[in-house]
C-alpha cells in the first residue's frame, strides 16, 4: 500500500502518468464515471478548506464512489481528546482511502504509519501540500504545454506557503527551470529549501522584494496569500498582508503568454481586474485540481 505524504513520494514518471490520465479524464469523462463504484473516500479535515476538500469529494463522486468525513476538528471526536492515530485506525474500518488535512507538520506521516488504508496528505501545517502541487503541474502542462524550460516567479508568503515549498521541490526535477523568489524579508523562502532543494540541484534562482523587477522574464507568476493562520502576532500580519497587490499596471511589462497562477484562497494579493485578463489561470487551476485528484484516487486504489 502506498501513501502520498510528500510530492517526492511520486517519481517524475508517475507524475507524467497521472497527468496523462487526468488529461484523458478531461476529454472522456463518461469513461470514468463508474470506475470507483462501491468505493468510499473519507475526507478528514482538521483545518478549514474549500477547494481541496470539495475537489476530492467531487472527484470521488464523479468516479462513481461515495464520500464520508468531517470538515472541522470540532465536529469529530478530536474535540474529546482522541489522537490522530486512533481516528485514522477507526476511519480505515469505514473507507477505502483517506484524504487528510491537519494544522500540524508531519501529522499525515504519523497517520500513514497507523493506517490500514492509503492516506493522502491534503496539507500538513506549513509543510507540504502534494495534491496542490499535482494540480499546479497539470495546470502548467495544460497552459504552457511543457514542464521544462520555464522561468517561474513565486510571490508573497514564501516562508509559510506550503504550496510554494512543494512546487519548488517538484519543479526542481525538470530541465532548465529558473525561479524568481519575490517576498518581503520577513517572508523569505526557508533556508532548508534553498540549501536542500535549490542549491543541491543546482537550480538557478534570484531573490527580490520587487514584483516588477523581473516581470518581463517570467513564464509563470505564482501568487500566494500571506498565511494569517501561521503568524504568531496580529501586528506582523497586518503590516505584511497587502505587501503585494498584482494589478494590470504591474503586468504591463509581462509577457503576452504569461500564466498567472494562485492556489487560492485569494485575499487582496490579486486585484479583481486581473480576473478578466486571459493570462489569469487561477480559476482554471481550480478545475484542473479535480481532474488530477480523480487520477490520483484511481492510481492509489489501483483501479485500471
Ligand atoms: N488551495 C487550497 O488548498 O485551497 P483550500 O484551502 O480552500 O483547500
């Protein structure tokens, strides 16, 4: 049995296969509508979510399966003091596969050690969010027709943004990838990502505070929200939350075929006017998320 805790749990070849299946699902939905008949997915969300939970649920329903679960720790026996391990052992008696989000880094890994069914990490604190990364990879493949030879700007909260950490790790395995890391000093990318991923793999990267400095070099601009829930004091959050607001003025120097991505939810970091720009891919990205999760469920349940 295989779990998905970190994007590195999947090889480049496995990711290629998932993207191919997701593309096939996009073009032949009907073919997949009974693939998971009789199967159950449990979504255990100890932390809020809109896209990840609902896209997992929509994915399983579109495959013909069923869904059980909870959307907050308060509505489960966690509120009575039950451990994650006991919850996972219990839910494994009811479901064939579990997608789990938890505010603590490493919680999904701990859960996978006790689980009798496959576990998918749907986000563990500021650590990893592998299915968002799969969503991002499918988006890049569909929007840019390649996963290599790209200059990717990552902008905003690069410190706490788990989607950024997972995306850098994943993209570092493809050829000729350059990163422009755009953040205020307080929210710079963690040293371990620089040392263990970027430098170790000899990936070219530049750091800047200025969103416009390298705008005309970018093939992808990946905006992120300042993660309020990870701050220790409100004052710092208030000072940094509107540091970047992407608008049409700032996009003037950008390439005509720039792809603007955002894992969402957005707060203020992308102005609403950008939504009408054909380069804004973030709502298409949401939809790709459902298809790649359908492909992932099929793979993890070994449905052919
Ligand atoms: N992108 C993402 O993880 O969104 P949710 O927090 O709404 O699931």
